[in-house]
C-alpha cells in the first residue's frame, strides 16, 4: 500500500485563465482539426466531439445529426446487422462500431467490419487494465489493420502507452467520472478527470497516439477545459441525453417531460441486455430521468459556441492550440450560484 501525495484535479477544481488575444471575433476560432493516426493511413477532419456509445446517446439518429456538424458518434453495441447495413454507408466517416471483448460480441461485429465501409472501431470496457483487454486490442489490430481503433477506458499514462503500442489509435480516458456511473462509490476506484486527461495526453502524444476524454463534462466550459488539458477528442454522454435523437420514450410526471437515461453497468442496462445482474457482480451505474430537451441541434450549437468563446479568451486561434494556450487556475467555486447550481 502507498499513498500518492500529488494533488489531482477535476474540472470543477479549475478555471481557464484569460490571456491577451489577437482574435477579433469568436467566428475566427477554428474548431475543426485534421488527424493522422499512428497505426493506419486514415485521416479524419472535423469537430473532435463524440457522442458516447451508451444506448441512450449512441444512436443512429444522433450519428446522422452529428454528421451534419462533422462530429463523431460511437454507436452502442446492440444494433443488428440490418441496422448497420441500412446506415453505415452514410455514416462511414462519422460513426464507430462498438464492441466489448467477449467472443460473442466480436463475432457479431466482424461481418460488419469486413463487409461494410467502416472507418472506426470502438473497443469499450469499464476496466481497461486487464491483460485480456490489451491482448484483445492487439488481436483487433491484426485482424483490421486499416481501421482506426478507439480503446478504453483507462486513467493513467502507462496504460495509455501500452494500449497504443498494442494497436490503439485513440485511448478513451475516464473511470467513474460519468454522470450515471457509480464505479467510484461502488468500488472506491477512480481518478480525477482533469489530471487523468493531462497525464494520459502527455503519454499518448509521446508515442504518436491520441486520447478521448470520456466523462465528467457538465457544461461547455468543461469541454473547453478537457481540450485545454490536452484531449484530442471529448466524448459526451449526459450532456447529450434527453434529446429527440436519444433512445427511449418521453414520459410526463407532474406536468414535466423526461427521458430515461442510465449507465451501461446499471441494473436497468443489465436487465435489458443480460437477463439481470450476475450473482458475482453488482451494479455500477444508476438510472435517472433527465428533462426532455427536444432536438439536439441547439445543444450542439451551444457547445461549439462555448468552445469558440473559450478560444478567444485564452488566445487560441484553433482548437489544436488550446493546450499550449491554456493556464489553469485552481478555484474553490466555479460560478455564482445565487439563482441555483444547474447549468442552463
């Protein structure tokens, strides 16, 4: 046993320090970025914001909308071959096919990856530290050398490097930071997200890889902090929940409309896809009703607008310049809460 004495920080612990800027308008900030990946000849250019592969958010409907804004969606892993067949032709540059690491899941997506024009694979597990996971990434890289592989989740530099060296192009970073994740409460395991992004980005960039900050963002300002900390992509779940493009019916309670949103390790998800919670494990997610928000388009505009404004405040002419322009100030309070804590 040992205790690390270094201070580790979350998004709520800091603000971005403003700096003199030559940008005359938010319009001048470039939020698109071109990526070249370590293991493939593939390139991609767009806004590096990604819808999470949770089944509420990572839908075909969300993918079609985000494609209009040149963003990515990691589709949830429960789609049928027919759904992939009918949609991936239009989504080949803007959607990732997701899977876990069981033989059944791999066999399910192999025909999709082999016979459809798919650019991105997302290999997603809650705990990316198992040797089995590293081996699976290595096998997937051998089987699909032309695909961009997104793999995770981890929160430390050494595991980020290992996954990249084993074949991942992008490593997903985040454990326990999601809005409907209870891993930290259930297991005591986790890592403050801002520090995780800073450390994993440094490790990934040192070996020619990229990272995707996954979890912990509650508002556009947090997205800006993630990019400032070195994230190449930022994945969003809760911020995109509750929209028309999300799965689930709109329900009404006490005159207010909601949509159900749940973690993929929650009782709700395991009852839906696995016949219940196995007797050797426990739920590590929760189920909530989020206010119904209508179409996601306005939320996307709001996120992009916040990012452009952040760029002008810190003097970054492009999103790729945010890390070298970012200085974080430690704080005890994010905002004036006299009229409530809720963003928006």
